[in-house]
């Protein structure tokens, strides 16, 4: 039973998570993340700097895992704060809101990838629907909400400066950085659109497109492309690139174990009959299945603090209800993902990262970080429900 649970979950998502971590680490180490930030800031200027920070967090957050993205982006925030003498929380929240949304809603992040596998959803369609929900959510939780945070004072953040890449390597250009970071998203969207609407194409062509639409193949192409554009082309040897990839795999070891645990839990729920009992009991509840999935994930998040654990645990419980209710599995992925971002407080490592990096007191951390996460979650489920009405 244990072998079956681990095998099933790793078969569909292990390579995606590993390749995603490798890609994110190389983007960070090569300086591409900083280059993307510079491009956004130059495009938006100081008057709309929040929008530039938001877009930077979103673009960088798609390929980077949350912890890596946070550590990479926060020094960029402080460099902007010191340069333009603006409130740190006011500038930082739009970027971190975008990072949180990418973490909860969009592949190749662990929670969405695992939920797609559990619910037998389509990775490409989930990504497209996730983008449709994510854009208004990050606007509400980012630039709009942060306008209320101008008066929050932070401690001394002048010691933080943006990271720079090693001088022995050339820095990637803006086009190189943007294309490499967004390549997995572009490939998934393009192949999904062709498969959905390319009915006039020959069967042979459709099979080729279907092969390249596999998330595993997409991530493999992306990591091979990045190895050249951000590695070899910038003067790194294959050994140096491999060292970066090895460190990336070490960084996600705990996530891989958590995912394995969710696979075991899923099989135990199925074999014991508990999943059937839960599905039967929840079917009779006068609550929309999408709201139920969101609520369950939010309650688990409040108790355990980890968004990944909350999403995977709630996903294991909600899985049998999808077949019974006939709900769109792609939307259930997003609903559970939104719920997993709710109630970030003292048992969440992200809460303390934000508090300590921004040198805030507890009250201001709750007013800014915790409230931002709640807005992301509530706006997220609202967007999912709107999509559910449109798709129907």
C-alpha cells in the first residue's frame, strides 16, 4: 500500500517538482531574477512602482519555489526602498502577494502539480484558468491593498542590498531572462490551446503536440534551454551548473517527502473506505463542493501552518467528491489552492520570514502579511466561483 501510494504520486509529479526547483535555482543564481526586476522597474517608473513590483513577483514567482523566491525578491525590495525612500511594506506587499498567488495557484509549484495529479485534472487548462484567477487577485491583494499600509513603519532595513551575480560570469540580458523564466508557461499554454482548438490538424501532428504538452516534457525542455541560456552561455562549466542543480534538489527534499506522505494518505483513504464515507457524507451537505474544498484547506492551513501540507491533505479528502459531484477538477485544484493560503499566522514560516526581514512588530505583521494572505484566499475562491458560472 505504501509503495503504491508513493509510486503513484511520484510517477505523475516528481520530475516536474525537481525540474522546477532546478530551473528556479538557476534563474536565481544567474542573476536573471534581478534582471527581470530591473526591466519591470524601468518600464513602470517610480509613480507606478507597485505595479512593477507586482509584475516582477508574478513573473519570477512562476518558476521559483516560494522560499527561494522570497529570499531572492526581498533584497530587491529593500534596494528599491533605499533608493526611492518609500515605505518597505507598501513596496513589498505587491511583490509578495504575486509570489503567494503563483505558489498556490500555478504549476510547476508543488501544491497545484500534486492536486492536478490527484484530481485527474489537465495541467495546461489548470494553468490557463489559474492565470485568469491570479491576475485580478494579485491586483486586489497587491497594489490596491498596499495603499492602506503606507503608515506602517519598519525597522532599519538599510543593511539589505540586492544580490549580485559573481563577476566571473556574464549577466543574462533582459530578453534571455524573461524567455527562460516564462518558457514552461508559454509551452503549456500554446500546446493546450492547439490540442483544444486544432481539430483540423492531422492525427500524426496531434500526437506530436500531445507529446510536447506533457508537463514532464515541458519542464525537461525548459531546463535544457536554461542550462544553455543561463549557464553555458554565461560562462559556467557543466560542473558548476550541476552543483547548482544538486543544491536545488537538496532544497526541496522536505517537499518531496511531504508529497510522498500525501500519496500514502490518499491510498490509505481509498483502501480503508474512509474516502467513500466522506464523499457520501459531504455530498449531502448544503455547501458547494468548491467552497467545501476551499474551507477544508483553509482550516488545515490554520492548524498546521504549511500551505503545501494543507493543500495536499485537503486534496486527499476532496478527491472522491469530485466524481460524485461532477465538479470541474481544474477548478477544484484552484479552490483548494486558494484555501491553502488562508490564515497565515505564527505557525507559518512565511509569517516569521516577513516579520523578521521587514523588522515589524506582531501587530503590524498581522495587519499586513496575514491580512494580505486572507485577501488572496478569499478573492481567489471568489474568482474560482465566477469561472465556474462562466464555464457552465
